[in-house]
C-alpha cells in the first residue's frame, strides 16, 4: 500500500474523538504533514485522479451496478458499459477505456457470448401457445376451486 494511504488508514482506524497528531503520523509514514492533512480531509485527491475518465468511487459504483444487472440475468454489453460510464463521467469515454475497465476488474466482469435458443425451444415459443396455456390453467383453477395459497412452484428454483 502507498505510504500516504497507510497513514490515512491509520487515522481512520482510530475511534471517533481519539486525539492524534498529523505531524506524528506523517513522520511515522514518511509523508508530508500538509499533504496527509489535505488528503485526509478530502481537500485534495491523489495525483492522477483528476485526470481519470471516471473517479475510482464511480468505478466501484459502476462495477456494483453491472454485478446487479448480471445477477438479474441482464449482463450489459460493452456499448452499454461505455454509455453508463459516459453518463457517470459527464463526458464521453472511449472504447479502449471500456476494455481497460474490464481488464481492471477481472473478478467481477467476464466477457462471454450467450448461447442461442435451440430450434425446438424457439418453435415452441409463441404468444398463441402461451395464451392457450394460461387459458387452460385458469379453467382448471376455477374448475377445482384452487386457492392461491395452494399454488406452488414445482421446478425447485424458487
């Protein structure tokens, strides 16, 4: 870890209200007292953060959002990630930025192609067949007077 980050971590690990000296902590970690003080108070950012397309905190939020979409079985495309990042940054980000972003977060973001639907499943999938199924289902529920509390999911997936 960077010495300035170690110093900030030491300050933040203290209990609220504990007294500490920026001078002593800065000396211990070999960093400038004023730099430590400004960085801890959030008055300045690490060198280079200003030049990033997306602030590190926004990157974390973007990763969490992508994780949420993926959990919902809606993984975003590179183009969608680029649009999300551009919206967060308030300026356009490049395609190469998206590639680097994906490489920076290999544990969360995996590039994969989805499999197409089989021909049999595609042929069985039609609005008319769904309508017929639900019409028959409603008829049977009414015929046998099945209460909603007695209807269960039988595929063991929730």
